[in-house]
């Protein structure tokens, strides 16, 4: 895959889009000191050549009764064709959020967004009935806490902001939404920059109604952020996931560990999970050596609670949809 060379202006634009991808070209231009025409040209170029995949919306799906499970698979007796077949099965599945192949401890990771554990169990049984002869081992987790970070590596030290958006936690109270709200979410999940007037046209209502509903969902923390989906490989980075097993500890020490991991500049999705292990930390990072160095540092600083770790490097991403049943990127 060809790596795209980004200059300082490109990175500044991406940083603003990572903070809020619904900003207008004029507003981005004001912040990065470029004309709106130049901003549009650069965004269009990065969408065509990379690293921009699309613009998306983060929704706190837990608040509307949806929970997240991940299934990890170690495969056997498979060739590339069979791996693609299994991945395509999950990619086209309406209840999957994330589908990737990887190297390391596991060969494939699939994220599910479902209503309850029984629904998830049914999907696992369907998988086993279809592909059991190719599954050597499986593991499952449910997400308790997931934070989405700004990509600090896009900014310089003067403009860097330490912020995170927690968009899935088991402590969140459920909030009522109607079918119109859900349709708005399904549209903007993979179309984060779609104008309000276009959303209104698709839903046969007025822009004022759409704007009111989106602002209400933002206020109620149902809609949490508007982001940019980037391809790490086209920026010269690799996507790695650390899988960490923890020893029993005090709440204070666990919070220190989580806060430290969340502060790492290359970390994008720190997450507490319940299942085979206890914590996952995703990185978009420049090299495997740097990734190993970060893991060594974590184990050294928290040797009292880090029992062991595993890792995977993401080879190919087949799907990333942050809401079940959402629509694809629309023209």
C-alpha cells in the first residue's frame, strides 16, 4: 500500500476533523489559517488518495440499550480464500461493528452490537455451526468502558489537547429515542459531514427538525462526537492492539493504570473489558519496535497489577460501523 506524504497543513486539517468533522471548511480554514477553497481541495485530495476513509459519528449506543461484545478467533486449516469468506460473512452481518484480520495471538476479531448476551450467544452458535471445522480457539469479552481519543500525533505540542470521549460504559443510564432519532443516527454514523438539509431531505422533514433532534441528542450525550476515520497504513503507521491480563488491585491503583494508558499519545481506544482478559489498548503507532517499547514501559510502571499481555497487529480492516444497521457512506 502506498504511503501518503502529509505536510503540516494536512495534519492540522486532520486534527480539526478529528475533533469535529462537522466543522465547515470556512471554520477549519479560520483555525488553520487557510482559505475555505484550499481546505476543500486538501480534504478532497486526502479522501481520494488517503488517509481519509470517511467521516463518522460516535454514538453512545449503551444509552439506547445496546451492548458490545467482541469475539476473538484463532483459525486452522484455512487459506486466504477461506479467511476472506469468513471475514465477508461477518462484514455483511447487520449486527457486527468491527471485522479485522490480524497477526499475533489471534487471527480475526469481530465486534458485535447486540441487545443482550443471549443475542450474542445466538450469533456465536450460528458461527460455530457454519465454520467450526476452521476454528481452533475462541475468546469473548464485553466492553465495560471505552474511550475515544484525539489523535495527538496529528498536532504540534502548542495545540495539543488532552481530551477523550467516553462513548460506551456499563454505568450509563438508558435514554429514550424514537424511530426518527434512530434513522438520523443510522444516516450520520458513516456520513458525519452530511449537511442537515440533506438529512432532512432523506427523512422527508425540515432541516429545523433535524437540527433540533441532533442538538438534543448531543445534549443528552447520545451523540458524542463527529470524527474522521483514517487509514493508519497510508500515514506510515501500524494498528496494534495490546491485550492485558490484570492482577487484583485497589480501585485507586486500577484508575492510575487506566489513566496512564489513556494518556499515551499513540493510544486511540483504551477499554476496560470483562471476559478472558481485563484491558485492551489500541494504538496507531509508527513501528512495532515502538509498540513493544510502550508495552515494556507499561509493564515496568505497573508490575504489581499487570500479570501478562498478548498483542495483535491488524492486517486488514473489513468493516467499522459504530451503530447497528447504519447506512453505508452515501453520495
